[in-house]
C-alpha cells in the first residue's frame, strides 16, 4: 500500500544502521510491524502534505514527518511553515551551486557527484529528509522556465550526471527526489499542456536520465510533472508511474507530486502517485 513507501524512506534515512547493511527481509519485517500498529488516520496523513514543505509522520511510532527542500541550485531559504514567505531565519545560509547546464558543460560525472555531496551536506544540516533535486528533463526548448536547472539536450550525458548527482546527495543521508517526471520541456502552458510523444522518442530521449537515476543511482524519490503526457496528467499517468517506473524499473521509493500538481484524487491514487503535495492550505483532510 502507498503509505508503506513513506515508511520505507523514513527507515532508509533515519535508522542507525545504513540501509545497505540491512537485509531486505529484515527491513520489510520492520516496516510490516510498524504498519500493523498504524491507525487509518495515520496512514492517510502520510499520503499528503501537512504544510508547505512537510508531510506527516507518526511520532508515536518513531516516524518523523518528512521535510522537503528545494532545489536544484542548492538548499533554498527557509519558508514559513504555512506559506511562501521567508521564515526570516538567521541560520539558513547555503551555497549557491552552479546550475545544471554549467555542470553539464563540464562533461564530468565526478563534478556532478561533488555537487550532490554539497547539496546533501547542507540539506542534512538543515534537518531536511528529501531534497527536491536533481532536475533531469531534456533541455529541448531554451525558453523553458526550468531549463537553467536541467542539464543538457543529450540523454546519455544527462543519465551519467543524474546517477552521480543522486549518489552524491544520498551519500549524506538525504533522499534525492528526481524531477520532473516526465517531459516538462516548455514554459508556455506548462501546467496544462498535453505533450504528445511517441513511445520510441519518450524512451530514447526523455526517459533515460530518470531510468538511470533509479536503476543505477537508486534514487529514493521521484516527482511527477505538472503537464500531461499523451492525454493523462503526469500525477495520474499509469503508463509513466506504474507500467514504466514501478513495474519495468522496479522503483520502490516514493512518487511525490509537484506542488499543486494533482487534479483527481482517486485517479492519482490508483495510477501510481504516493504523496500529494499542495501549494496552499488547507492541508488537513476534511472531516
């Protein structure tokens, strides 16, 4: 069930022993034991945002809330818990890292790894569990509003850099959330556009970096994009989230929506989304 995914991420990141040193069977047993103790309300609470950059945990069972942080250029300033204004911290300084195209211009996976390590270190120092990075879409249109965050127009180069960026971030006990899955390649109408892409082009151009980040980088999370692909919103796109991501690539982490990117609750839940994040209150479920 979907709430198990959030438990998996929490256990991977916060357990005293590293996940790599635990058997999968032992980890699954621990998760199952925790899930059995959870109430229905606790399970539901883990499936949606509880604040602008948080989703609920279960404190009584030792599961902290998940804290998220943007973004691909480094750890962003601390925002108000329920809003987008600065929290006015005096201790939230961070390194302004090179943008994705600058990293791609080095043709150097080692540099991408170092970038990930710095980002992970600073996110960890701010007690963030999930870093909303790296951004790995193809730079197809120069005027795309997120092109400066992405890497290049080359699927192979992007794939090599994605793997190392993810490994760098996660080496610091912080989950990488690769985004925006998939085909977020233009700015005009990016929240509503229907990207029509044949399957060969999708698999050869637009998906390789995501595939590599999952299969080789072992990314713990991935973010669905705002747009539609071939008629279906990315946050409820069965082909992308279930057939390709979870079945073909055997992804076991969390699929998190872009902020405000969910349109239909039931369709999203049934087609592969795990956590819905919103941009505005209210965050609590209706009574």
